[in-house]
C-alpha cells in the first residue's frame, strides 16, 4: 500500500546471478563481476536539510547503482549514527529499517534517548540510513510533488465504471512518469539491491556480521539479505513480518492486506461503539460506519477548508489500522466534525504542502521497488475482477489499495506488447529502459533486472543462519499474521513472538512490555525464546487518552499506507 503511517509494507526481485553468492545462496553466474569493496564511512556533521541535532553524525555510503557493473555509476546513501553511550558495553552497530518501501530511518539514532531503548543504546551504535531512492540517497521521483499532493481527492469503496477509467488512466500516466524521470536507472530500485546495499553498509561500518532490526517491508529485504548472506548475520529482528512466499510478492500480499484492514477497521468500529457515551457516533459497528459514511458524503459535497475530501479522510483514518493509539484521536475528530466542530479533523487530515516533496518521493520509491520486484497482472480485467470480489467483503480499503499499486500493471518492461492492452504510450516508456537491461545479456543475465525470473525464494538451510527473532501481532492489518508463520518456516531455528488479539503494526519497544523484553534479551544477550511464544495483548486505549508521542513518532512508514 503506501508510506505515511507508522512503519512500512512490502518487495523483491531475484538477481542472485549478480550477487556475491555468499555461503548458502544461489550460485552466481560465472561471468558475473566481483563484488565491490566497501570503504569506511567518514562521519561528520549532518547537513541542515536532514534537520537532525548535533548529537547525530552523518556520512555517505557509496554503492554501485548496478551491482553487475561495480565500476560503473555510483550513488551515495545518507547514513546517520549515534555511538554507544557505554563504550565498555559496546557490541557493535544496530542498523534499523522501518519499512516502506520508501521510508528512511535517519532519525533512528535519536531513539537511544527514550527510556525503552536506553539499555540498547548503551551497547550499540544506533545507525539509520535513507535507502536508495529515498531523501538525498539518489532520490527518485515519478510526478511533480504539487500534482501528487493535489487536494481534495475522492475515495470510493464501490467505484463505478467512469471512476475506474479515470484511475486506470492515472496509473498509466504515473508509470510513464517513473520511466521518463528515472530513465535507465529505474530497474535498479529493487529489494535485492536494497539487500546488497545493506551488506555494503555492514562492511563500511567495520562489522564482520550484521545486527539488524527491520519492520514491515524491512522484514522482507532483511529476509532477502538472510538468504543471500546468512554467514554475514549476527542477530536479526523481523518486526511485523511480510509474507515472503514468491507467489505473494506483491500482488497477492496487497489483496490479503485489504482483507486484513477490513478486520482491523472493524476493531475500531467496535471500540467506538463501545464508547458511544463519549463519542455519540453509534452504539453498534453498523451505526459507527454510517457516521463515517455520512462524513465522507458531506466532504464529497463540501470539502473542508477546500482541501479535505473523502480521500484525505480515508488517508487519516487508515492509520487506525496501524496503531490503536490513533483510535481516540480519530474518534474525537469524526465526532467533532459531525457535531459542528471540525477543528480536530482539520488538524488531523489537512494536507501539508511542506511535506509534498517527501511524500511524492516515498510513493515513487514504493512503486518502483514493488513493480520491479515481481510479476504483476498486466490485464486490468484481472485487477478489476479480483478487487471487485474482495470489496464485497472488505470495502474499507480495497479499492484505494488497488489504485496505489495499479501502476505496476503498466510498468515498462522489455516484453511489453499491445496484447495486454496497455497501448503504444506504455511501449514508449518501456523503450526508455532498454539500455538499462541490455548490458546484462553479455553476462547471461538478460532480463533479470526487469523481474522476468520472479522474486527470490526466501529460505536458509538448517544451521546456515544464526537464530533470528520474529515479532508479530495477531491482528496486524498491514502485514497479516500468516506472513510471520511463513517466514519462520523458511528460516530454520527462528523464534516467533506473537502478541495475541492485538493489531498494532510495529510492536518492538512499544506498548507491550512482554514483547519488548524478548526483543531486548535477544539483542543484548543473544537469548532466543522457544520456537513459539505468546504475549497477552497490551491494553486498549481509553477515550480522551492522548497519543503516546514516542510511539507515534517512530521513524518511517509505508508510502501512503
């Protein structure tokens, strides 16, 4: 889905033939070039544009755009760090990725100052970075930010044929914009390259083995890393786990996500109805849904402040599916709006022009990585059929999720033809990318970078990978729970911690002390729990409860999701 909530979502393209082929990975082509050598990062003051305090130091990691051409074009990734506060206890660097694709963790070093992270900050350098395409790390753009942020917009749970035609045209134009703006560089924004970059970062930090914590999409390319480089892993936490099965990446994961968001939306409706004496939005889920629909219809007729329409309402309330800390905030805003006081809805849903560039950038990276990683249905009829079926049982987010990903149906690829109905304009965009993949033919790698071989088959052999820790909430909407079960099956020796009957996305060092204790013991002492362990859910919020700022400020998110 998108990258503006709390953590990220999902991505992978198999290019093992251009990987270094560490122990346990797929064999690389004999003609593939050697891996590049990482140089130590020269840390210093952070650039003002990063808006980081002087306690944080920044540097640049130089990596190849194309790992099949290690001596070719280079790109620089921005890295941030705060050193371990107790040098005598130091265990190395802890690298964090919050997901997306399209999210940055440059603010992660600041988390060492929070009480729940304090013990870890004594033992580890906290390291964040902006992955390729994000921020100033070879930034990617597909559309003018002002056009991307144009408001108000609509959101329809049961769109008619005319609305669908409009959204299909927008998706085609967006895919063309990505190809036009990125040109021959576009195919190299993918999950395998993100994993390769992570190994370059490990080496540049002087770490023989990587200690890594990834959330949401960070669990996916972290799993790609574990598959390609199992011998380079020290400890890894996978928090809120993407289903890594190749057939799930990414189309089916997004379909599953729409169903899971409906279930979590129902949790919020139930909670609001339970507290009708406070919110006066209805005493049943059905009545609360009717209140929400009433607000959406009113905003469609008369956008609030000229900028808040159904699309902005939907984007704001989607966050109830990520973290129940948003539940009281959104209920207060909806109640206030329907009862004559729109101030809170304006505060929570008003588009911010100052963030338009960052939001467009995050969306561009999200789209490029997911589209490059995997095969997507090329027929609009397939998308229409599947999402129509799901919207009958899960109307809340299904179609907005589909529109978010639909550019992948028209993504330029070398084999693009009129037969799939995308037309000559999309073929022209595909032509822009021919040079990007053409050089691989000489190495027997033709078309690999355009995804024709599908996502990497995530797995490690028993004993090849040190024990890793998986964390998952049973009712997570963005990364449904079965993804954690699937990844555990593919990584022998891993342990899965489940927060029962809860749905917050990103649960390490959050509201559940049981989950955080397992994560802390693992990172500090290497202590791995049993194969499966369970934690009781954290307490639900209460009406009027202020959001926990430390929880809501966690770095990253999924583009628009």
